[in-house]
């Protein structure tokens, strides 16, 4: 499932390739992924110029001359810059550009391609928490202060902080020696600072390496952030710090990989 790094990479590459280009035609094969009727969606996007592409958490925000085109890849998907002659086998939408190129969008299961006139009007994007990499340490402290409940569930809640999912949460909690179920109010200032730094380092390292290898980028290439997990998805293997076996535990609706010795639920 794409998270902040993969989506940020799409936005960066789309900004580089698409700004100034015009959408000439839209083909929709999965109208259910739209937020408005297909005819309205196609009419809104036909003939518009692409002004900028940015990301906020797991959303790609394409600013066009008439408003915003928003993508969310859901459990996974591809946005491929190609041509009509070289369309991929599977796609749900195609945006034909006036210069002959085509942007083919596929969702593995289900995703969103939405049009809104104003970002603030969008029911999901309008209430997203701050983009995880935009938060200063002070802002991160403020976000957590007075909060109750488990730290992991809070960090995965896109309305609190946007961009972190179950892949990129694993190692930062380990690096900060924090059990995923630790109540937020029990975290010390030092733990919060270490967690903030570890989140930044993990997300930025993945962006630098091209994102996760199970996702393709705008050019159809795989990311290179693959063998970097310390504890994530390494059940049974030795902890890189203390050699205790890494354990997979249930944390609400998600799974977590932890070192039970480095990340005790009750800190000493
Ligand atoms: Zn350990």
C-alpha cells in the first residue's frame, strides 16, 4: 500500500513532467472511483492545463486551471506516463494529453480519482492532518499533548497526521524503543523527540531510494527501499540491537513487528 514516500515521489515526478501540459480527453473504465458522474468529471477535466502537482499524506493533488484533480491509490496502483500505443494491460482511467502522451491510472483493488473546485471542499482531503514531513518537533509535541490512546493508532489516523501507514510505522517505533500500544500520555519528551526524528529519517530515506519495491513509479520502475527494515516484517529474526527474536503482534486492526525486549509495553 503506497504511503507518504511513494506518493511524494509520484507528485515530484508528475510536477516535473506534467506542468504546463493540457488534458485533451479522459477515458473512465471504473466510474465508481469518481466522486461525481462520469460525464461531469470528463467535462470538468477536458481542455484544462496542469498547473502544479503536490502531495498531502497519501493523496496526490493535481492543480488544474479549473480546480483540483485528486488521486488516492488505495491498497496500491500505478500512474504511468506513457502513450495510447503503449497502454498497460490493466488501467481504470486514461488522461490523454494534447501532445499525444497519456497518463494511465490503475488501482489494484479500488482507489479514488476525484474532481473538486476547492481543496477545502473535499470530504477527506479537507480534514487531513498535517503532512507528516512538514511537522516540526514542536508541532509534533503539540499534536500529541493531551492525547490519550495508543501511539500507533494515533499516528496511523490520517485526520491526525497524514502519510504514515502500517509499513513505515514499524521501524520508527522500534528506533524510539516505543511499544505500539503505549498510551500517548506515558511518552517522555525524549521519546517523542526520538520518534519524530526516526519517522523523518525513515520517510526521507525511502524517498531517497525511490520508495518501496512493490510499487512502480511514473516511469514503471520499482523503488529501491527494500532491505531497509530493522524489525518490520522480520518475525522470528534476531533484533539488530539485542538479538531477542522479533515478534509479530496484533495491535487493533493492524499487525506490528516489535522487539519485546527493546520495546516493552511497561517502560522500566
Ligand atoms: Zn531488541
